[in-house]
């Protein structure tokens, strides 16, 4: 354990950041799972709403610096592409 006052403070900060980051990552994964599941179904409106919500949340997480902006872009792009392929017919 840390002995210096500043090291103790930094440890507390890292614990808090880890907790926040885990929450955002977990929520992001849930949004992705719901959107991907909706893409396997037949309801285009529901899938569209879930894909938009997931994309917005992914961009929010990226803007906070929790994931890299390129990863966010890649996730949104792949999800949008899958939506277009599925419901283009």
C-alpha cells in the first residue's frame, strides 16, 4: 500500500476511475448486444432505434476517453453496415 499522501490520493483516484470505466464499458457492451440481437430479428423500427442508441452511447464513451475514437468508429461502422445489409432487402 502507498505510504505517501500523494500516492494514497492517486490510488483513490484510480479506484474511482476504474469503477466508472467498468460501468461505462459494461453498459456499452449491453447496448451492443441488444442492437446485434435486434439485427437478427424482423422488426426494422426496433432495430433502427437500438442501433442509434448504441451508436450514441459508443460515441459518448469514446468522447470520455474510455475507448479509443477509432475503436468507436469501427464499432459503429460495422453495426450500421450490418443493419443496412439486413434490412436492405
